[in-house]
C-alpha cells in the first residue's frame, strides 16, 4: 500500500490572501456516463471574503452546468447570460458549448477593456482605437495604450461540465492565465479551479483517478478533493455537491447531496483515511447514503472481497 506524508486537516485559520478564490471540482465517472460536481460557497473581493447561502453551480443548458472561481465573480454573470443565449438545440456538442462560452468570455473581456482604458482616452470601441488612434496619438502613447488593452484579463475562472449529443460526459475550463480564456478540455476525467485547485489535483492524481471510477467512489473522491482544497486560503468550508448521470433509459438524472451528509459521512471517511485507501466499512457508508439511493452499489475491490468471503466462511 502506498503512503504519503501529507496529512489533511480542515484548518479554519485564515491565511495569506490569494487572488484565485474558492475551489470547484468536476469529475467524470461510470465510463463517462456520470459527473460529480463539487463547489464551496466562498465569494469575495481583494479585501474580504464570506460564505453566503448561495450556490455557485449555474445552468447553461439542461445538459450543461458551470462553476466559477476568482475575485471578480460578478463579471461571470454577463458571460453566463450571453452563453445561454448562444447555445442552441436540445443536445449541443461539447464543441458548440466551448465556442459559445469562449465567445461570451472574450466579448466581456473586450467590453471591460474598452470601458476601463479606451473610453476615458476618447475612443468608443477597440475598432475605433485601431482605426483612429495611430494617427491621433504618438507611437509611444498608442503602443502603451494598446498593450494595456491587450493584456487586460478577467479575474475569473470557469469550469464547465455536461453531457454531449451522445450522452458522454465532458469537462472543460476557461481561465484567465496563459491561455487567455481559450477553452481546454479535460478528458483525463477531472479538473479543479480556484485557490484550492493544486491540492485538489494532487489528491486526485494520488488516487489515480479516471473516468472509469464507480459512481459512488467518484462521489467520495470528488468531495475529498474539495476537502483537500480547503487547506488553501480563501476556500469555503460549506459544500454543494451534485451527482449527474445517464440512467438506463438514456435520460439525465440529478441528485443534490445535503451538506450534512457531506460533513457527517464523507468527512468521517476522509479523516480516517488521511489519505490511505478505502476500507470495507467506508464502502458500506457510500453504499447506504440516502441521497444516492437507486444508484448501483459499489463492489468491494477483488482482494478485499476475497478476504471478506474467507472471514464469513470461517465464521459460518
């Protein structure tokens, strides 16, 4: 059995501020026929943060959801509204949704740059600036203003997950880092955004997570990743969790997991593992959660099942 030296604790001490606020996690499972979405409730600015009773999981389409992180979360709402208006059809492809979100993100970034830098300089739009600015400004002034417009970014990260036209789960992100909002797919089976994302990614890598995980195991591992993210600054301790899956009839079903279940049952497992492999009693907990009623039961790993069978035969 592998071991690691890191020990997780839900430390409620506030630490140094980080511009990448919050933690949101999306994981694929059940051969990409199911998705687990986990988010905290933290929102804030450069000067303060709080955990209001809000949900940071938004519907872009009946088959697609969006989670967000960053200092300027309010800038996400025009992006969300524009993307919703652009996504067409009952079963849009992942490419169609990616293009809609990217165009909406790029348009919001351009509009903000115009209002911040170009309108105060006397130019109504970026096109107006490019057409007339070079002849009206010195080369130094034009280049400096052009550079600041080009470098403007939204303090925002978006994590989008849903089911494509073939009922296959998909995850992609839009982030204001070196990719400048260009969407990236995450077909390896998971992705996290926000200040806690390095810790969340770490534990999912340690778990050797992939899209073939059983839905109940995936449910636990996604929440565990968010728990590990809480050890980073500006990550909230309240948790919203959604289990989204394709049923036997090919229809999408959704289960929202109560916060008390997350805090009472899954945190109990996480503290016990810290973070070794799941034990028999932990599978029992995952298989008896009321909110997951109706989903397939998670079988014990082969070695664990054989040990259980031998024990039962001995006691028979």
